[in-house]
C-alpha cells in the first residue's frame, strides 16, 4: 500500500483530500501543523508527502528541508500562486507544485507521475468485477482478459480512479486524447458506449446531463 502524509492547517481541505485518496486505495494520514508532521515523519514511513506552505510552527519550506534527507517525494499544495514561490519550492527539492484550488483528477494524475518517478506507483486497481494491471495496461473481468483499445483503456482508468465523481467531458477528453477540447462530443461518447458494451457496465457508467460521465459503484466495491 502507498502511504501518503497530507500536511495542511485547513482541516476540512486535508480531510477531503484524505477521503478522496483513500477511495483510490492510498493509505493517508493528516497533519495540521509543521510540528505534528515532523513527529509523524520521525515515527512512520511514508511514500509521498502533500505539503502546504503556510503552516503553524514550521512552514512548508522548513519542513521540506527536514524531509529531503529521508528521500520522500514532496508535492506542494498551496494557495501561493506567485511564480517566485513555485520556483523556490522546486529549487528546494519539491517534485511538483499545485496551486489551490485544483481538481481531484489533476492531483491524482500528478501523484501517479511522482510515484512512478520513484518506482512506487500502484500497479493494480480493482473495482466492481474488474482488475486493471496498470503496469501492463491489461484489464481482466472475472478473471478473463478484456480486449480494449488504447483510448478505451485510458478512459476506463480515468473513470475507475474517480468513482462516484461526475467528470466533465472536457476533462475526460483532454486527459485521454491529450489535446484541447473543442466542443465535439461524438468521439468521446462513442468510446463510452463501446466501453459500456464490452464490460456490460450500462448500469454503472452514467451520463450526467450537461456535464459528462460518472462511474457509479458501491463504496464497498472499491478495493483499498
């Protein structure tokens, strides 16, 4: 299991991030000030730290200096959007810098990139009746391999990594096709239809009116 420490003095934000990352199978712990984070880091092993800059007791820059010898990757999550702050954070050793507010899908994508860089990425994703081998890019349903195109696979992973969340068409298109969304929905819609047929997920991949699509699953079916 990938263990993530979330350090943010805004408790509702930290707890919301923890709830969403837990649904993705990550094991998350929250700290609400720099001292609490330092104590947790001394006593526990973490694979990644999500770190705010403006913190009580020790700020994020001080804490980053404390973390660096531990070889734990750090992603800054902060409201400080000035380019100088970004440059400072990256020069001090942060792997990435995300400005609040941000979309959960963006945070998940950046977490995966950093974990892959450190060879700590989660390799398997289980949900409903399928298992996705993220390393091999294979999908199995009830033990049988499912033949998907590259775009169908990428679309499926996006939906499965964000269960019970309405995803905008723009977001799905830009992440799967890696190009700007220009309002044309036929390509995305046809891929969703084929994915529903191949998996028999007509009752799970829901169309959200004027927004996009949502994968509806019982919480207990998301393997952690």
